[in-house]
């Protein structure tokens, strides 16, 4: 039996890796969100007080898990604990009205950065060698043509 699609037309169920903002030592959780795009899904997660890794976003056919959704908490200031829900975003950050701490909402996580496969390194070297050989051949032909003209 296939899973039910999201209730709103045009929406998809997105699965992302998320964890509470500022909790560097907590493991990433898998969270499902109904949204139109991966960026919108990430924004929804941010509003709930979680950081997410955009490259982990993928469309799934299941509805969001209400047990995982229930764990999400509103965004709080990392310095004073003030509830930051509903504040205006300024260049991917929120400024706390209580303590003026500027909290970034975008994070980079090296855990999820994939390394290129070994074959990519081989192809890079192969193209570099072919380019070098072609340059030498055309250089010799050009110099030969200049000498005999």
C-alpha cells in the first residue's frame, strides 16, 4: 500500500537531517516536513529551532512523522534563551531583541560533505595529461610552420 501524499496540492514530503540549533554534540535526526521545495522545508525546520543540512533533503512519499514533529521546539536565542519565533530574518540570521546576539540560521556541516569518487581524480589527471600532450603537439606544429613559411 503506497503512503499518502501531503494534503496540500503541490506539496511534497521532504526528509532532512536536523538537530537543535547550537547543539553541536547532539546526533542528527531524520525529520519529515511537508513543503513545496527543499529550501522551504529547511525554513520550516529553522522556524522550529532546528538546524538542518540542505544536501540531506530528499522527497519521500510518506507523511511527516508526528512523533518526530512533536520533538521540535521553537527557536531560542543561544545566549539568553529568548523565544525568537516570528522575528524578521536578516541575511540568514536573527538578532535577539533581548541581548542583541546575532544568531546564524545557516550552518555548514562537514559530516555530510561527500568526497568525489576516486574515478574523478583519475579523470582529472587523464584530462590534464591529454591537454599537456595536445599543447606540445600544437606548439611543435606551430613552430615548424613558422620556420618553413
